[in-house]
C-alpha cells in the first residue's frame, strides 16, 4: 500500500490557501481511490494575528491595508473566476476575524480524525458564507456539522506551533511539504503539481 505524508501550512482567510487546498483534495481523492494512504498534518499560520475575534467586513480590511481606492468588488470577482472551475464561490461580504480559534479547532478535529473535513468546512464558511470564524458559536456549529466533538483544549499547542512556523522562516501560505522532498511547494499550486508530489512522496516512503 502506497503511503504519502504531507504537512500543509495555511490560514483560513487566505484565498490562495483555499484554492490550493481544494486542488489538493482532488489529487488526494484520486490517490486514495487508487489504493494509496495519506497522512495529512496541518500547521497554523496567521496572516493578521492582530485581527479582532469579533470580526469586521473584509472590504474594510482591504481598504485599510491597500488604500481607499482598492477595488474590493473587482478582487472578489477575480477570485470567483479563479475558483469557478473548482466549484468554489468567493462572497463579497466575507467577515475578517482572528483565525487563532479556527486553527485550534483544526487541531482538535485532527486529533479526532476529521482534520481535512474541518479545514474544508472552515474555508467554505469564511470565503463563501461570510461567517465569522472567530466566533465560538459559529465554530461550535461547524464542529457539529463536521462530526467533531467540541473541546476548548489545545490553545498552548497552537501557540507553540505558530512559533515553530515562524522559526522555520515561513512568511506566506500555503506551503505543502511532502515526505521525501526537501523543497516544499509554496503558494497557489496546480492540481497536477500536487498530484505529482503525492506520488513522489509515496515512492520515497516505499523505498525508505
């Protein structure tokens, strides 16, 4: 049985992470359908560690970071066009919030065997449904939908992992690190590139 190991560093609010993760899911489904096994670990990254957990309109955050003339609507239209082939919808009214608790929920879900599904659900909640992923009530509902038993544990572990990610020199996401390769895939990746990396990781594991 082929096995591949991959670490994915991401942030829920990152549009490029959502696109690349969706392509990764497609490649992973094909890999598993062919008899492969996959071990996926998630590493947290925060694009905006100072964001409010109460959330604010993403359009306001864009204007604060990029200037009053930033074309939020045009940017969202562009992302929707990029996501169309993947069946993704990028809403114009997303809420920008602190992603720490979302990362903590991913860690909880991963410990229960639901990490991949939880990450997808969080991406969709933020980018498509405009939900506040910093709101505990929202996170509790998403956990229930995904079959994850709620827990308040894991905050210290997430803080420690965020520090390790910084120490590793990661300054942007997504990052896909595959077993058997010293060079990670960084940024928005094609499905073909992710598929090839999975197969290479499985071959490296088999020969180890």
